[in-house]
């Protein structure tokens, strides 16, 4: 799980647009349209970024009528932070 989490999450977070989406979702759940209002990119581009984040399990979704609501997957984000901290601890131990 940790390798999958690290690889997928790091790839997803490599893009500044996706990092901004995650920062938006820290404040609360949002629809794709609400997220898109914060960017000057097309709807399909926003959807692509959300799909990548969902594929990395950094966001979860739920349906509300015809809208899909995006929610930060705090469990995975916490796991990712723990993984990053562990990487730095291991590096410190080597020096």
C-alpha cells in the first residue's frame, strides 16, 4: 500500500493545478463546477485533474443530485504526510 500510495500520490501532486485543488478541498467539499471557478482552464481539463486525484485516492466523491461532490480524502493525505516524514527521518539517520 505504501508504495502505491507514494507513487500515485506523488505523481498526482506533481502538478500545481492539482495541488491547488487539494488546497481548495481542505476548506470543504466542492462540486467540479465550484472547483473550476478557481481556474482559467476548460471544464474537461478540470475533470482530468480531478480524475487523477481520485485515481491516487487523494479525493473521494459522492453524488448529490446530478452533481458530483469532491471531498479531500484526509486519511490518505495523512498517510502521505506520514510517508514523507518517514522519508526525511530515514535520510537523517543516514547522515
